[in-house]
C-alpha cells in the first residue's frame, strides 16, 4: 500500500500484522545469527560487522520457512545465492540441497 506524504503510516498496525504472520520470530532468529557471527568474527575496520560477512548474507543451512533455526547451523553466502532458489511451477523449491544430509 502506498502512502501519501499527508497520511501517517500505521507502524503499529504493520508491526502487529508481521507478528500475526509469524514474520517477527523469523526476523529475530536471523538477527541473532548475524550478531553471533559479528561477535565471533574479526572486525579490522571497526564498523561493527565481521570482515568475512561484509557484503554477504548469513544463510540458515535449513531455511526458516522449512522449520530451520540457528541450532541447525548458519553459513555465510553471497546475497544473490542466498535470496533466491530455483522453483517448480507449483512454487516449491527445486533444489532441496539443504535436505541432502538428512
């Protein structure tokens, strides 16, 4: 939904909708994964982000949408590799590589 400059954006409503859809818990899980890597990694330039993570994403080995968590493991991937998966015509993931070891 687009908002005009004169209208106030309903942040509280949007936040509540995120919580109702379960997005809030997944966002917190992703954030904890990033913070863990940043805390353990070396930060030579002092910007608060681990050097090995700069310009990259923290990916869950088993996607959060498939029931994964930080306990299943996280890895560092390029943004392009982490943000898209090949899909079938019914929108299911083609490459189920994360299930290969199970």
